[in-house]
C-alpha cells in the first residue's frame, strides 16, 4: 500500500472514530425541562426542581469527562484520578467554606459571582449560550438532577 493510500485510510478511520466519539457525547447532553432558579445573596437556596441529590452519583459526575470533569480545573479528594487541575480553587474542604446554596450557584452559573471566570455555567439558561452547535441548542450541560447530585457530593467535602 502506498504512503498516500495509508494516510487516506488512517484519515478515514480517524474521522469515523471522531464521529462515534461525538455521537456518544451528544447522547449524554440533556433534553430535560429547564427549571428556573433564583439567586438571593449569591445563593440558590432551593434545590433545582425540588430534586434531592445523591452524593455518590455526584462524585461520578464530577469526574466524568463527558460531564465537564471538575478535575480539569480543580484539585479534589479523588486519589484514584491522576490529574487534578489548578486553574480553579481546590475543592478539598469546600463544604467547610461554602453553604449548600452557595455551592449550587457556583455549579449552576459561576458567572453570577465572577463574570470573568472560565468555568461554564452547568445549568445556565440555554438562551445565554452563543455559538452552540445545533445539537446543543436549548440544552444545559448538566440536568437539574445532575446538578443536585454534584452539590450533594460537594457537601461531603468538609
């Protein structure tokens, strides 16, 4: 097989792998109803949609690469994961520094506190997103249940 034919074959295989990877990611994007929330004193006091979070699910969501992975930017008490970022503040002991409502606001839309942050709003109203691929229009990064699960997990980090 010639070198150019090998490159074409490798390129086609890479394209197919990319399509499958994107396709599997798209299936993880939520299409649930959007629950409105209200910030008061830099907190969202009430759980989104009245949902109750599960800390174990929240731990899994916080390290899942297709859910934004908190570890990309934050150090966390998750020793089995080799990489921990340092762009954002450490989340070790975060529950001793922030209340449930403060944590919820930071996960939902950190830009309410720090407009210059690079942290995405995981439950920011979809109308605030710009230049979004068609498959993602009208959707949030995390579902309301996933936000509550992550908040429940973060509350265990005292």
